[in-house]
C-alpha cells in the first residue's frame, strides 16, 4: 500500500501553505532525511524532508500550488517491492460532512481555549479577461502618412532609427509634408515630441503568503489596538564616538585575513540599549490578551528586516545579556538568512518588543504599527546635525528621533515615557551599557 506524504505543519499557527517546488520527481528513489520539496509558509520557504524510504510514485499536488491545507496528501511513496500498479489501490479519503466535522471540532476543543490563530485572508479571484491595449494618443499635428506609411527621406529614416525617434509622431516640413533630416533632428529622442503611453496599462502582481499575513495582521492591529505615540530626541555624539572606538579596537585586533571580529552599526547599539531599558522597565515587556496580560521574563527583541517578499522580524533573544559584538554578528546572520528565506520558525516567531529602523533610508520620524500581541514597537529615525545654544555658544550636535508606538490597554503614557527616558540615558551615556 503506498505511503501518503502529507502537507506538514511547519509552525504552530500554520493552517495551509504553498507547495513552492518539488526537489524529487516521480520515479526518484527517496531516502529518509532527504529533502523532497520546498514549502512556502507565512514567513519563509522551508525544506521538507522524507520520513520514510521508497520511490516517489505519484505527485498529487503540483509545484506552485497555493493554499494547500495542512495534512492534505501531496504525494505517494511506493515501498520496496511495490510498483506503479500499487497506486491504483490508493483512494483519497472522503471529506467529512459538515455536521460531523462540526461535532468533532466541538468535542476536541479544550476546556480553556488558547488565543485563536489568525484567520486566513480570503483569496482574490484572478481576472478572467485581459484589458485591450489602450488606443494611441492622437498627435497635435498630423504627421505625413500615405496609406498608413510614413513619408520620410531615407536620410531622415536612418537618423530616426539611430536616435530612437518615432517617425509616426513627427510632423514633416518637406514637400507634401515629407519628413526631412531637420524634422528628425529637432524631435526629442524616443518620443517624437509627444508622450507615448504603454499599451499595457497595468500588470497584476499576486500576493504571496507573507504579504497576505502582513496585510491581515497590520489591519487587525490598526483596527483593534488603541495606539498612542511618544517621541523623544536623543543626542548621538557620545554613542557615535563609542562606536568608532569599538570598531577601531576590532580592526586593530584583526586576524590573519585582516578581517575584524565584528563591525558595529548604530542599529546594534540601539538594540542593546533598547534591551537594557526593557530590563529596567519590565512592565513594557508585555503582551495583551483579553483574559490577562503576559509579562515576559526574558528580553527577546523582534527586529524588522525588509526582504523582497515583505517584512519579517527575526528575534535577538536575551539581548540584554549579550555583548555588542555578539548582537552585531547575530543580527547580520539573521538578516542575511531572512532575505534568503532560510529562517527557522522559532527564529521569527515570538518576541516581546519590536524595533523598526528606517533611519538608514533617510526617514527622520515615523510611527510604526504595533505587531500583536506585543504592546510596543520602537521606530528609529535618521540622525541629523542640529545647532544648539549652550553656555552662550552655538554648538553642532547629532540628534535622532525615536518614536514609541504603544498599546494603551497594556502600557500607560507615563510608563511609556519612563521607558523612553531609560533608553535615552543608555544612548547618550553609552558607558552604562558596559556597567
């Protein structure tokens, strides 16, 4: 009897996934532990390993199929001694009736229900018809045409081809409206003196699993979480000086290959300072649920990383206890693997507090959306120079805006302000990070 290979649940909240790619094909020998397929989950592409040995007899779900339910049969594995004739004996299991499935779900429900997993976003039906190409825009003055053919001198045609000029939009000034060399030379390259629309008005870009989850969770957050925002300005000069000294020390101790052991970024110091401030203000290290708030005993920070498919938040665990070089090297590795879709579920699920840094893109101030069930997210803006008056003299200092988005159900305004003050103290006096 063929062995059923089913869609695995690669995370606690996974209800369906996309079968991105088959590594093995029908007829291939499969050994236990070998990668047979790639499954696209909410946040990453995961490799699926075979549990049993045999021959891949039949692929039931084709590569590229979206929305495959967990535990659905995706392929059949023939055991030793079986051939394709054995596939005829396999029949898909009939789906349970609505009444039976409802009763089964009711009887299986625990006495105390855990927080419900997010409901999958409704799928959008693909367009059933293509738009016809837009009609070309008429020229301001009719170009020289004869029976659909543009009248132009051979020299004008050659110059137009070399310069990318559209002769159909050029007005000729020669005999009988013929296009001559001077007409082409005075026409802007590429457009013949007038705008030209792309005949394909738009393209449809299907939303991948990650984008759907991001959209659903952020919409839920904005609709159900009472956000408020606190902004503080932080002086950066002492922190920048400390960073330069630490990086210089790492370069001085570079190994045989001349590569330093670490290279600290401003973001690394912000992660460390945020973790220490969270340790000092543990009441901000919480998640909100209707029955109770959860206060975390460990400081695990979710750091927003932009990838080609969307935003993902790998976690730096116990960030308050790690050194700056440890945080720097770990963050570089997490960000690299996040962009390659190689993070494990436990590396991006969880966390009690988030950080989103758009300062590296030149954004001065912004307000981030809370990542439920977390209660806070820190938005980091760009550093900039500012003139201030001190002791009767004008001084130039480097400053940065930090904005804390807060769930008012879990964290009050005064507590959020106290957290920002603690964070400001660590950043403006970086020696405290080493105390």
